[in-house]
C-alpha cells in the first residue's frame, strides 16, 4: 500500500466498517509506524481489498482487512488473509492475532477456516455500539519448513 492508494482504501473502509479509519490514520500507519505492514489486492488495476498488520517481535496483529463490496463473494478475502499470513511468517512472525465483532459471523468463519481459534473476549471493545470483540489467534507455519505454495 502506498499513500496514493488511501482514497480508494477509505472508500472500502466506508463500505466495510461502521467506524472506518480516517485517511490521516492510514497516512500515519504508512509513514510513521515502523511496526506496520499494509498491502493491497488489485483486480484488473482496481484496488479490490487491503489488509494491514503490526509486526512486533514474533507476533503479527491484524489491524484491518477488507474487500470492496464489488468484489465480495470471490474468495478474495481468503486470498488476502493467506498472503498476510505468508508475509508475516516471512518477516519472522510465529503467531497472528486479530479482533472481530461478535456479530460478524461471516468473518469469524473465514478466520476459523484460515486456522484462527477463539482465545477470549474484549468486552465493549467497539465504541460505536459497545459490542464485544472476539479475540482469535493462529499459529503460522515455519517458512523454512512449509510446503510449496498452493
């Protein structure tokens, strides 16, 4: 992800989240947060989705992941998350974590499919409606022992 991508990223944020990040938040992540790694997924030159994570020591924390409404239902979220897991592993992460709204069962199914397991709850985590967050963790394969790419 580059600063020039932020306007499109903010469009996807608006589609995907009730409390979207601001352009300024993304600029800060890209220019000032040395723990942050962000990527975009393009389809025919259009940004279809994006994901972001913080890499701290041997852990990766997903901060955002979203696919544009136009491109949903094509397994792009799965591909994007898989790429984030591979990137995190390549950069030395052994585990990955995220928070997901308790009501977001579609995302929870994807995360379960991709190896994430329930770890706990953050009560009232989401400030827009005081909704709980489900904490999930996944062990990442050792990049030196994993098999060929699929």
